[in-house]
């Protein structure tokens, strides 16, 4: 039996936590719902606003949700940063602050979707872009920094290798991001082997099980 964790299941959803409108909130909710329908899990900054709406949509659809918090504890998360704890199966307390936790989040997923947002979302997008192995989905027509990301990218000459997908429809955006994530992840997984790693531990456990069966 294999217990390989499928990284392709994890998609980041990022966007404004303090400034947003009704349209952005509903778009994020639809993104969360659609990711759950496609058997994906989501990772957010464990924050309010647009990521929180995506988390609600995903949890209602039965998906796992992980929040990567800037705080050092749940007390810090709630009292200092004023962030929610509900609609998350696990909150990881990085203690790295808002900017510091961004790279942890975007490097732990196989794809990310950006909705609205301001400077914090721009920082997250830049971190994801420079990973070089991400699938980056941009919701256009929703306002905020996500409407300007393609224009900014047109001025960037350095190619880091990330794939950018832009769509106005949140459901179509999720569909395209998931399809690309599945394809790219399969190619990346085929290039590495994990079978030998930890084999000594598995062998000891298997011998123990064999003895107990006799």
C-alpha cells in the first residue's frame, strides 16, 4: 500500500484579506466550490476576506483546507493578526509575518489562484512566479491587483518557468488550472523516485507485522 501524498491535490487561493467587494467574495467562494468538485484541497494564508471565502466554499464541498498563518500561535493568530480559525482543517503557525509566510505557502502547492488583492497579493504572486514550477491562475475582470498582473508580467524579461493562466470566469479558471496541474505534476513525479527513501524504517515495521501474524 502506498501512502504517497499527492501534491497535485493542493491549490493555493490568494487575494485581498482586508479590501474586497461582493463580486470578489462570491468569485472566491465559487473557486473553493469548484476545487472541491475536482477533488482538490486548498491552502490559504489562514486569513480573512477572499481566501476565507474560498475556504468556506471548499469546506462545504468536502475539501481539506490548510491555512499558513503569519502568527506564532493560535492566540497570536486571533488577537494580534485578527485572523479566523474556522473552515480550516489545519493552521500552520509560521511566526514569519505576513510577507515571510508567502514563500512557504506558494512553494507547498502545485498551483495557485489569485483573486483581487493589493500589495500583499502582489508579493504572493511574485513569490509564486519566482518558484519556477508553479501553475498560476489569474482571475481577470474582478478588480484589484489580479487585473494588473498580466500587464506587469509583460514588462518582466526574466523567465522563471511558471505557467500563467488568465480567465474571467472563476469556474473555467479552476478547470484550466487543475488540468495543467495534473499534467505538469505527472511529468515532475515521473522524474524522481521516492521508493528507497525510508525503506529501512518500512522494513523494520513490516518484519514486526510479520512476527505478530505468526
